[in-house]
């Protein structure tokens, strides 16, 4: 093969490499966008399911007889603990994460203002790790949630 032919083959090989790099970059960009969209979709689906769980738990609490109120309130607190852990792990992205944060702040303020809720929580505190994720959430949100303390 002559030097001219070798140079031509090398030129076309370099052009093919540049085209492959460009296509690879485009594919990487499209994949990243799809991954982001998928993560947001999964986040929204999980947020809707969590919202429905809270709706059901609050409904059960409001309709429970006095002997079942402690049990149903424990379910709410367990859901709050899970939601705080989910928030702490940053599993919800975009506006879903902000919506969860706002909901948790709002509910915890309402719980703090309720003598009944505070007394029920005191009965649930069995170990130093009980509601650890709620306590972490409260620590991180002191400016938004003033004065809330769990036993």
C-alpha cells in the first residue's frame, strides 16, 4: 500500500471515529434525559402512593373508636417516619421532593399543636431510636418548624 492510500485510509478512519464520538455523545445525552424523566416519573408515582397511604391513615384515625385511636395514630407516625427517611435519602426529585418536605413540615406543626397527638407520641417512644428519621427531619428544618420537640 502506498503512503497516499495509507493517508486516505487514516483520514477516513479519523472521520469515522469523530462521527462515532459525536453519536456516542448524543446517545449519552438522550440516555441521561430518559433517566431523568424516568426518575421523575417514578418519584411522582411513589409520591401519589404515599399521599394515598396518608389519606387512608388519617381517615382511619378520624373514624376510629377511642380504643383504636392509639393504634391508628401509630400507623400515621410510622408513615411519617418512612416519609422522613425517604426525604432524607432524597428519593423524591424535583417538585415531588419539595411537596413532600412541605407536607411533612405542615403535619409536624399540626401534631406539635395537638395535646392529644403529643400524648399519643409519648406512649410510642419505646427506644432512643424511635422516630429517629423524624427527629433528623426536625433538626434539618428548625427554621421552618419552630419549637417542635418529640419526647
